[in-house]
């Protein structure tokens, strides 16, 4: 009788322990699921921000391209003024050469300011690209962490019976 009551007591304690043990992992899985959903929302928000950054970079690239075209047009105008000055000097027209020289100097001043603006735009674009790249790397790290969490959650959930 003592042996059978000892076996029954042991059996009940094992069943009771397993019943209590299942409550904690289920709650833990629910918490893990909630955390994974929250991380998924954060990753989607990061994806949205990255897409917006990409659009801003593309817009900046187009603006830089238009600035380069304007710079080329101003360089062409400067070269035309240089040619006019050379022609006026070869003909002995000093007043015409002086006017062409003044126009060329003004064009060169405009070109220098445009070159400086273009350089600053390129630096800003480079900075935007680096920021976007860092955001992509951080987002990918979060995705890998979330995937590892999902795998560990699934493994833990598979042990629950």
C-alpha cells in the first residue's frame, strides 16, 4: 500500500508540475509574439523611412544634374565671351575687348559660385546616402534579430504539449 500511494503521489506531483509548467511557457510565448509584432511594426516604419530617404536622394541627384547643365551653359557663355575678346583684340578694338573681358569675368564669377553650390550639394547627397545606408544596415540587423527570436519562439513552442 505504501508503494502504491508513493507511486500515485509521485505521479500526481509530476502531472501537477507539468500542468503548472505549461502556464509559464504559454505566457512567455504570448509575450514573445507581442514583442515580435512590435518589432515587425518598427521594421516596417524603418522601411518606409528608407523609401522616403531614397526618394529624397533621387530628387537631390536630379537637382545636381540640372545644376551641372546650368554650369555647362555658363561655361559655354564664358568661352564665347573669351572668343569675342580675342577677336576684338586681333582687330584692334580695345573697347570691345574690354567689354568682352568684363562679361567674361562676370560669367566666371557666376561659374565659381555655381561650382561651390554644386560641391556643397554633392557633399549633402553623400551624407544623405551614408545616413540611408546606416538605416538599411540597422534595419537588416533588426530583421535578423527578429528572425532569430521567431526561431527560438517556435522551438520553445514546439516543446509545449
